[in-house]
C-alpha cells in the first residue's frame, strides 16, 4: 500500500518535471517559428517587404491583410543595429522580437512623435562601451537597450485601400537595418 | 524483479501524462493572462517581454507574430451571443462600439486561422471605411449572402472566427472597466 502511494507521488512529480521541460524545450526545436520562416524572404541584415496577405497566400501566420509588413533578421554581434525609414503618417508601428519570437520592444508612430523612424538597438554591453564617446547617430535616434544576440524587427504600415499600396511599399522599400554604428 | 517493473510502469505513465498535458497546454495556448470582454478574448501578455512559457511555445510552433504592447491588441471571437460557434452558413450582426483605439481592423479567418477567399475579395473592414450610425456605433453583417451596409462576405467555411485588432489602444496598458465590445448576434441560417 505504502509502496503504491510512493509510486503515485513519484510518478506525478516525474510527470510534472517532464511537462515543464517539454514546454520549455518547444521553442528550441520548433522548425516553423517566425525566425525560421523568415529565411525565405532574403538575406539577414536588410528589410524585406512581405507580399500582402491574401487568401491562400499568407507569408506568415496571423498577419493583418490591411497592413503591409517588412521584416529584418539581425544580429547584434557586429555592433548596434540602426533601423531607419521614412514612413507614411496614417499608422505604422515597429516590433522587435528575439530569436524565439518573444516580443522585446514595440512602438507606434504616435509614441515615436515623428514620421521618420530612427531606432538604435543596442546591447547593454555595447551601450556601456559607447557611453565613453557617444557617436552622433545616438543623439537623434530612439535608443533601445535590449539584451539580444539575434532577433528580428517587423515594421507594419496601414494600407487604407489599394490606391495607398504603392506609397506604403515605397516607404517600406526605403527602410534600412544595418550594423552601421 | 517486481519493484523494477513497477518503477518502469510508473515512469512510462508519468512520461505519458507529462508529455500529453504539455502538448495540450501548448496547443490550447493562452492559459494565462487572458483578457475577456464579452465573448471576445485577447492575450496581451503574448506580445510582451513577460510572455509565459506556454505562450512562447505556442508562438514558436505557429510562427505567429503577436502585436506588441506598443502596437495594439488583437481580440478574437469564435462564438455568438448565445454561446454557439460561428458557422459559415449563418448571418451575423457585429453590432455596437469598440474600445478606444486610433485604428482598428476586423478580419474573418477560418478555424485554422487562415484567410478565406470570397468573390467580393473582402476579408474584413477597418475603422476608417465602415458606415456608422450617428452615435458612432456600427453594424457589420457577416453573411454568405449579399447584404446592404457593411457586408463582410464569408464562403465555404464550416466554422470561422473574427479578429478585431485595435491599434494604438489604451487597453494595452490595462483594461478599463467600461470598455465594451460589439455584440455578435446570429440572425438566420441557410
């Protein structure tokens, strides 16, 4: 009797451990996560405008068909990342995700209080080094300290109707994402 | 020999329970931090750095990109006011007001979250193009048949869901008690 109880308790504890480990392991082995899917759009370190989401042709899951998106996979290993773009004033926002698809930072055009997007993503270590002698680019930009090694940025621009599409596309084509600093 | 067999059985059962509950929890997703207004649900945590491991696992599996807290919040509804699942052969009225937002879009998806093709080439509406009543409220008619006013056509889906994305909304920093979502009222079915 006692022994059976021991097995039940031990079994439940083991089940709990297996449950927690497998949930935590899922992102490490996922092959269809956003980062992996974005490889198809082009090289890292540059923005790529996604085709507009249409029935049967959605570039990524859960995209809003009324938005035009551009994505950039980046690495902070070679220095801070500078993101710049001249975007239309209807509505736009940018989100920065880590390698596992966790949202690390996001901002919309009103919060940015400007139509020119100028964002610098920098690791705390790089920030500490740059504080000695801050380059000019850091003075005008929105500087965001994030403890990331790799990740991706996603810009979305509202397209109210199809006549606005060329403008939105041109704006997103101008978007840059580089380790220039 | 007997204890060894017992331990082996216990381990196998434990692994089975652990793996299946993990799978269920990740597939169902959004167990924590769910915000509910009427029949509409949203998970603001999913788009924040503090997303729980279940949300992170689910996002990794689907590749879906949640709206960040600084961008907005997406609400989903898959049942009508009576609690019945939204069916593609019925007509529904999405009637009322949305919470405060600078811009919103309402989009219809099938059960698996895919956009649905229809002859009218329309998958949704946004807040700057719908017809409104004088008090600012609106009535969007989701139906397989042609409707006057704001008609959102659906075709060929047994079940569907609606996603209301509120862009630049104060809801991302907490749910005000007085926020209301539009009602989802079923009319007739074919």
